[in-house]
């Protein structure tokens, strides 16, 4: 799992069992492999490269993921049935009908020697859906005891059930913007939200961000780097007279406010919170000050690797030929089975 994060690749060895009409899960081993500066820069600017460089990187990144999987299995002395790979998002333009997550499944399979499920989003776009978020299927089947599941990753998103239907969507940018401000000051991220806590919120910047049209859209919706670069950052960059710490404080409060607006409107009581933002104490304080809901932070293993766990689970559903993408979440024409298969799955499918 990489998604839109520039931090590195999450790898988790997960075990699933279906018994007593319920799915049970376990994370056996998990690790994050940080990106080298070379990979971080290459991924960050790939959307500006030629078609040839894009495809070459798609294949090379697949080789890289295959090597990471192979080393992970060897290091931890594991056995695995297959690999489920989300890849790294380079383009996500559902309004134009396309998305692209690099990491060639054939290359991964060839290098690590295991069958691979990859490309989980393209089918949904073809069916006129947003292609995101996909995690909510796992939320309802693995974490159904909560009113909602909130992910504070590169982008914040939420999933919940309403009138018997699973609903989910992206709420706002999250770590993808907080980390960028931190990098302006030479830090990889704002540890514990300390920088945000050190400054005052700028009310004018906050008001402009809160007024962005995306937040008033209803129905299936998702965010990508394109929206952030075209709609979000131009507003932030206009405020040249405030410090980076004030910008961080304002963005932190803005994210919390947008999430709290959703939680309060839905009347949610107990919310499971995962993703790197769950370690941001200032963000959680701002969430608490804007909502009366209980935001439940699980053990660090689940906070860090819930997305990897769920994409492994989406792979399980795929090889069982069970629906793993729901139209009520993405806005697609109908529920469907998503994921491209590479390698020999006969022993698993049969």
C-alpha cells in the first residue's frame, strides 16, 4: 500500500478467516519501507513526465514492489498465498473518467514469485464511479461495531451505514497538505502537531478554505492531488503575510472542522480513527473541540496498517469472485468485482 503518500510503502502479512457468518482478521507482520529521495522525487514529478517515462516507471516500480515483498517474506520467514497491491496513485481524475496507480502487477508477480491482484480502481471508473474510496467495504465487514470509520491519511475519508446502505467519501486533504507545510520548514511532518499547536489560526484563510465548493457537494465524491494543486494550494499561497506555523495551525483546524461537520451532521457517537493523522495530537484535540463524538484510536499497528489490511482483504474477495466495490460508495452503475489478476490462482480459486 502506498496510495498518495510520499512516506513509503506499507507491507502487511495478513490472515483472514470466515466463520460463524463473520470475517476474522490478524496482522501477522507489518512494516513501512521509507522511500529513498530518488523514488520520492520520481513519484512526485511523474505526472509531468512523458508517456514513455510514465510506463517505464510503472514497470520499474512493479519490480521495486516485487523485491520489497520478496525481502519482507524472507526476513520474517513467512509464507503467503498471494499479493494484493494498491500501487501508487499518479493521476486521479474521476470527473474525466480516468485514474492511474502505478506498480505493474505482472512485474510484481515475476519478481516475488506469487500471484498478484492489482489495479483495484479502473473498473469502477469504467462503470462511471469515482474509483474511491474502496476501503469502506472492509470497514463494514471487518469493523462493523463502529458507527463510522475515519481515515486520516494523505486525504481524510469516512465510511458509515445509512438506511441499510454503505456510504463513504473523501472529506478533505489531510497529511498530504500538513506534510508539505512541514517540508517547507525542513521537517518530514509535524510530529504530534507541535507546530500547529504553537501558532494561532488565521480566520481569513480558514474562512476561504471552508468556503471551497467541494465541501458543499453531495453524493459520491473523491479528492486527488489535482484538486489540491488547482483549488486548495492557490488559496493558501495567497496568504504571504502569515507564518508557516500559522498556516499549519489553520490547515490543522480546517481539516478537523470539516471532519467534525460531517460527524455532527450524521449524529455519530463512536468513530474508529486510523491513518497517520491519528498520531497528530493537535488534530485530535481540534476534532474533540468541534464534536462530542468518541474518536477511538486503536493500537499503533492498526492505525498504521489498516489500509494495507483492507486492500489485502479486497484481494481475498476478488479471488473468491465476491463484490468488493459498492456503487453506494463510489457512484458506479452497479456493485462489482474489481482487481486484475497476474499469475496462477488455480489452487486458491478452486
